[in-house]
C-alpha cells in the first residue's frame, strides 16, 4: 500500500467550509478503479500533481453529524437539500472545456457507465424503500446529471446554474462565480415535508463549500437555516442509502 493511500485511510473525518481555489476539473474516476486507486489518484485529469487539494482533504476528513437511523428519521421529516455528484461515467476528461461540447447532444458529453446507471437505480430504490420524501429534483444541463436523476427519481428540472464554467482551470473569480450560481439552490428551504434533490458536479459543490465530492455518486446532505446559510450533516456513497 502506498504512503499516499495509507495517509488517506488514516485521516480522521472533520467538515470544513473553507473557500476553494480554481482547481483543474476532476469530474470522473475510472470505471475499473478501486478504493485504493481512487485514494491515490492525482489532482487533475491531466495527471499532474501528487498532493491532495484542500477540497479533497476536506472530503476525506468530513465527519457525519447525523448517521444511520437518526439521519433516516430526520430525512423522513424533510427539510434537507441532498446534493449528488452524478453517478459514475465511462470516461475521464473535462468535457466542459471541449469545443465540441453540445449540451443538447449527449454524444458530445461523457456518459454514465453501466455501473453508474446501476448506482442511480439503486439510489432511487433506496429512497423508495426507506420512504424518504422527495420534492424538487434539480439537475445541471449535462446528460450525466439529468440521466442520474431520471434513473433514480423519474423526474428532474434542469437549471443552468449547476453547470460548469467552460474551462479546465479556474481563476478565483470564476470559482466565486460558480459559488454565487449554486448558493441560492443550496440555501433554499424545501417544500414542507419534502427534501430537495440536486444532481450536479464536483467543482460546483467545491466552489460553494470547499469540499470536493469524491467518488462519483457521492451525496452530501445539507440543512438550510432559512437565513441564507446551511449546515452539512452527512455524506453517503451510492450503496449506503439502502443501509440507513
């Protein structure tokens, strides 16, 4: 086991909401990756860098405030924002910076893999089995996001505020723009008795919270305070919903 992997596995779990810098997009993992390869992967799709970014470290160190039966009980009451990074895709590249990208044409974008489609269906089955109420389901315009939502929940509303900016590397100003775009969605109090589901992307969530959600399919559960802020109470992998 590499020193990097040992470091990752030995890390504690503590939440952070620090502002993030303009990291190169890392919105994918290999469909054949393992937990150890995911833990030791580099910071960019171009394979550059060997240290963890602040966002990756925040993800690794996050500690649930609620979990298990307590989390499920609260989710059944509604009032939460559940932000999913889309399910697993077949390829690993920053398609938002591809000049051939067409948000109306899925053939120009990364696609969900068979594993990703199963992840989405399993998430939806868990929400049904656990009677977790869902109100609005909001996604980016990217096919991998709305298809994740459709497979899981059978509904979605596209919102371009969840889209990447069309760059592979972001300036601080661009990160702030993505944060300003997504914050109204993360702070909106859901319809009474329901939870709002958002299916988006890694860099968008990191821009708002300082946390880089990894791996694909990861969800963070947020509690809006009704005053323009929120508390992050838990994160879950795709297979953990059914275990609640």
